């Protein structure tokens, strides 16, 4: 039984986690105003923010440690502190990031820019480099800055996430090298859209490489092969895209020093 199944089938454990969270939040002057399943609204007495508790609750279901309860409370506190600092560009710019979405996910008021193959770079903010909170168009008036500037700053900030620890690297048949981006945070797939990504990956897999991102937590780059790998890619891409809870794209991208292009697109299933 996987972690999520364990959580779903153990209602007693879930209720205990919720009870511990409410007590820990109250210690910091925070209160849950409403909750449905793992999604809740929390107030600090001045404002209200929404949160998902799923990550920490799954961790608690495995560890039974109140450290996971405190981790959620710490994230809540950090997000409220971030929200208060987002009153100006000077104070808030370091929290800006980019997350990846496909066209169908884009909603009214989101600040987004096109990426190759119908994908979108969407402006967001974060207090922990793990959870994204979308930024909407009203900030353009509040900060008196154009969207292009905010997206540029967010792109620059994403370089902090381009660490060697994120990469799982190896060699496939015929000497082809690969690099898989690890992490289940909200920014993993967005790295492929950033200006520094080519310089981050090319030393590992070569100056011409293919990339697939069938889901937001599955991003794999490999040396461009001298032979057709379409059939092998098709199964991997379509299966991951079909069954993932966060599907992204069935495109196969080619990265070179000249830029990025789509070389293959598998039909969505």
C-alpha cells in the first residue's frame, strides 16, 4: 500500500493530524476558518490565505512525527510573512518564480508568457521554493511594473533551483547520457523554460539534447541520438501523461545553442 492509500484509508490518523495542526497554528495566532479534505483557509486575524495540507499529511502518515505538523505551521507562517512583503516590488521581488502550465490551465488574471509548443510560463511566488502561489494582474498596478519585468525577475530567481543535487544522471545504451530533474515541487518542470536551463543541462548531456516533460514531476533530458527513438519515447511520454495527476505535455523538445523547438508531438490520449 502506498503512502496516499494509507492516508485515505486511515481516517483516525487524518483526524489526529488535523487536530494537531489546529493546535499548532493557534500557538502562532493562526486559525483555520474553513476546511474541506486537505484544503483549508487560514487567517492571521488580518488576512486569509488558502493552503493544501496534503504533502505534510502524507509525510505524517508515514513518520507519525509532529515535526511534519510543525513543518506545515512553519510554511503557513512563512506564506503570511511573504504576503505582507508583497506590497512593493522592492520588498517582494525575491519571492517571484515561474511555474509551468499548458494552455488549458490558464485562468483569468494570470500573468503568463508563451513557451515553445503551446506551453506557458506562469508567474507565481513562493516562500519555500517548493509550493507555488499564483500572482495575478492586480500586482501590475500595485507595483507599477510591466509583466515582462516581473517574468524576467522570476526567471532570474529560478536559477537558485538549478542545483546539481536536483539532477539524477547516467548513461544509456550506445553512450547516450541523460539527466532527470528530481523533486516534487511546483517548479521542477518550469526549469525547462528558463533562460539558464541550457547552460545548466548541456554540460551533462551535450550541446544538443532532447527533453520530455509528460508530467510536472517527470522531466528527462538526453543526448540527441543519431537514430530515431520515437517509438520508445511514445510509450514513456503517453503513459506518464495519461496516468499522472499533473500531466504536462506530450511534446519532445530539441535544445541546441540556437534555441528550443518541438521535434515530435505525440497525440494526447
